[in-house]
C-alpha cells in the first residue's frame, strides 16, 4: 500500500518508523516541503472524480481519457480560482485529530 502524506514531522517519529518496519507492504511517500498548493490539486482531482468518473462504466482506457478531457474542457469554460476558507484554528484541529488517530494506529498495530 502506498500512502501519500505531507511532510508533517509526526509521520517520521520513531514509533511510526518502527510500525513501518513491521509492515513492509506499507510505503509512505511525502509531498515536497512548502507544497501546500498540492492541496488545491487534490481538491480538483476529488471534484473530477466525484462529478465525472466515479461509478462510471468505461469500455476502454481511451473512453475514460475522453471522459476526463471532456470534463476538463467543460470545467475550463467557467473556471474560477479556489478560495481557501479554513481558519488556522480549523486546520490545527484537523492536524491534532490526525496526530491522535496516527498514535492510535501505531499503538494498535504494535501489539
């Protein structure tokens, strides 16, 4: 399993490294430092997935590619920039939640 994570230091703690060494089929990949713009890319791909390809039936890769290109062309006709609306407090709350859940995951899998 390949997991893409930001460069938050909690992903590289000794506990996480120990868990990863005991779970060799899990591989962490980190986004570059200072790449918060990737969050906007993730949002856009989520929109593409939800609005265009999830639950779709595609008879070939070419049909899937055409669906994606058609969606992009339609999107670009009325494209607007994303607006960041989260407050610092909301972001930090989510970070703390992820930290807590990661600690639980490590504890549960180290037994």
